C-alpha cells in the first residue's frame, strides 16, 4: 500500500480508507460466503444505529426506525445467540 491516499496526515498510520481496503481484501479472500453475509449485515445495522436523524417524528424517520427494527429482528433470527456489537 504505497498509495498515499491510504495514510493519515502523519504518513505513518492508515486512514479509514486504507483500513477498509485491507478489511475488504481479507474478507473476500479468506472467509466463506456465510461469514461475509454476517459481516455485511452487521455493518449495515451498525451504520443504521450510527445514523443521525435531522428531523425526528417525520414519516421518513418513522419508516427508517421501523426498517431498522425489522432488520434487527431478521439478524437476531438468522444469528441467534450472537450479541449485537451496537445498541440494538
């Protein structure tokens, strides 16, 4: 990874793009499809829980919350016994 876009301002540490690049290469080459599906779904849920709402109480916000709760339920049904790594 000699491409400077992968490094933080100090040019010593990886930035988020570099970490994500390495993670994607690792997952795509070493894990089976089931593990990749798990991490993709967990990542999607994590993003949903980290999403900041601008206008609470709107129809879009309500729909987003319902969709998030549905996805959490599906995740728990598919992977019982796995504790979610976020506040779900």
